[in-house]
């Protein structure tokens, strides 16, 4: 009867297990670092928001004095543009995190940070709207609502098109994305205000366009509401005539 | 002793000298040598050269230490005459008789030794069609042989061969094939998703890629565990292959093309196993030559 070399077999099994355990621990360490990166960026944004809120109240006060309106508008615009860049990058990071973490629908960290982000985006959005009113700031604001990701794998496909357009005309538009699956009351209220009936849905200058739209359709929608650089001559003429 | 040799194989001068010493041990039934590729010229021959360096060289030597050798390569092997008589010779109805006889040797308690310092040179397929037909015969024949000798699995009497090598090796092939199929499925799904995405932006792939390059942050933290699980076999394979080449005195620089391509050999390998499993299940006849 041939011998079973148990010692060698056990050594091989331990080595194999060690490799898998190392990969698992490496992933756990990286997961911790991922979360830390997102949390520290969120903390920075929260701190920046403190500054912006102060500037906003200052702006409200300064608005009374016409001669100071231009300066405060400029300051406010700069601060909001700076913060918007940070919000956008954090949104991308949270999306990357979502792709890496397969079970994101039940991932507590994702739900928590996305909720924080959505709340900040709503504050930012209201400030932008106020600034447009007071400072005659021409800037297209797009609200993007998505959700039902547990039943629809393509729930965030619209985001791909909006990211593409944003990369082309970033200084001219502001895009805020809201995950309806989080059940945030502020997001739900916003969706109700703008009559979001179907997901995905984009709201441009207060008007809802629900359903999936490709690049051409979104460009058309944007051009109806403002003269952005990707509009063709024909689209500008059509927008002016309506 | 009786040696078998393929018609397109050439023996190095001192091969018999190096091999004979192994037969001093009475339980040695056969000795195999390293099979090398003669003057590989085209891309396929260079990849097969790497495969032979590992699969008909280094790995067989490792398996011989555990008495787990599962084949006596048809290119060249030497058998003890009385062992061949005891086994009633080769199974003439088997298309991989070199593998089948190894199983019977293991079952009868004979050992197979591997002499890595002795080698022979053989010709290999130099086009995809001949490669396909060769491997179809090899792998289908192996499946038929395993089915014929399925009593070797978890057979304590066969020691490491029955309790370790057979379950781990062929279990690994099955798991590997399933993982390969799931990789194909996930890749196809990802490609489909990206076709949908890019259709929404009029297939402006260049514009989108330029935008991504200009604006994206490369963050190594956003690499999931699946990348590690996918990349680690490549890395381990590369390290083992590199070590094996050095140990066998091969030039890494000369073998570089074959070395790199061999890391992706799992693609045709798994595809062929799936095809051959189908061929065997459908009971199709497999000829020696097509």
C-alpha cells in the first residue's frame, strides 16, 4: 500500500489557506482605508459648508447694500464653485466605493455617506438657486434622481451620460445626484416638489424630464433652458423661439 | 527495459545513461524524461515550449517526489519489461495509452520516476488546427481514462496519488473551468453594459476616454477583492514559472514571449476541456489524426 504523505499535504493546505487569508486581510485593510478616505473628504466638505453658510448669511446681509452686491456675489460664486468640485469628486468616490462593494444596497457605510452627501447637495442647491436670484448668476442646475437599484440593474445608467456631459461643460452646469432608495425625507420632498414620477429623472430649471435620455436628448433639454457651449446654432434658435 | 518514442522525437546522447540508474529501485516501473521543443520558430511553438518546460518538465519532477505521476509521455519513456508484461502492455483501444498505462502502474503499486536532467526533443503543432486536434485527443482521452479508472479517486491504497493528486488536480480543473465560464459571463455582461452606456453617448469612446483621463483620480484603494483573487493566480504562476525556468537552466530572455503568453494559456486550456467533455459525453469518436 502506497504511503499518504500527510505532512506535505497539510503544509500545502496551510500555504493555500495562508494565501487566501492574506488576500482577505488585504481587502479588509483596504476597505478600512477606503472608508477613511471618504469620511475625511466628507469631514472637509462639512467644514467647508460651515464657511459657505457664513458667507451666505453675509451675502444676505450685504445684499441690502447695492454697492457691495457685486463683491459678495463674486465671493459666493467662487466658494460655491470650489465646493461643487469637491462634492462632485466625493460623489465619484462614493460611486467607486459602490462598484467595489458588491452589496451596496445593504452596505451601511455607503448608505450613511450617500445620505450625508445628498443632504449637503440639497443645501448647496438651495444656495445656488438663491444666488441665481440675487446675483443674476446664469448657471444651469440639474437634479438627477435615480433608484430602484434592487430591481433595475441599469438604475444609474443615466449617470454615465450626465458624467460625460459634465466633463465637457463642467463650469457651465451643476449636477446633483440623489439616490431615492435611501428614503431621505428631504430628497423625497424635493422629488415631490418637482413632480418626479418615474426613475431615472432629471430636473432642469425646475422642469422634470423623466425616463432614460441619451446624450442628444439631454443636450437638447439643456439647450432649451440655457445657452451652453455644446448647443448647436439650431438648438439656440429653437430655444430662443420658444 | 523497453523504451517508447514518437517518430518525431530525438534523444540526447546521454539520456539512457542518466535514466538507467533509477531502475536500481525494484519498485520503479517506468522512468520519464524532460520533453523539450526542437527549435521553436513561430509564436505557437514558443508558447508550447513554455508549456512543455512546465507541464512535461518541472511539474512532473515535483509530482515524482510525491509518487503522483499520472502519465508516461508518449514522446519518450522507458519501462521495466517485466512491469509491462505484468500489466499486459498498453491498452491498444485507448487514444492516450501513455496516460492509461500510468494509471495501471499506480494501481499495481509501481512507481514512476522523473529524470529532469535527461531530455528529448520533439516537434509540436505549429498551427492552431493541428494544436486543436492534438489537444482534443489528449484531453478527451484523459477524460475517458479517468472514467475507466475512477476507482483511483480517494483510494487510500494508492497513497498520495489517490488521496491527494487525483482529487486536487481534477477537482481543480473542474473548478477552474467553472470559474472560467463565470469570467466569460461576467466579461460579456460588462461589455454589454458598456455597449449600452456608449450607445447613450453616440459611441464617443475617444471623447469619453479623454475626459476620464483628464479628470479621473487613480485610486488604488478602489480595487475590489475580486481583482486580487483574479490577479493572484497570474502572479503566483509567473513566480513559479520564473523559478522553474531558472532551476532548469533556461534563459528567461529567450523564453520571454512564451513566458508571457503562457500566463494566458488557461483560455485555450479551459475551452478545450469544455469541448472535450462535450465530445466524451456525446460519445463522439476521437481519431488519432484528422
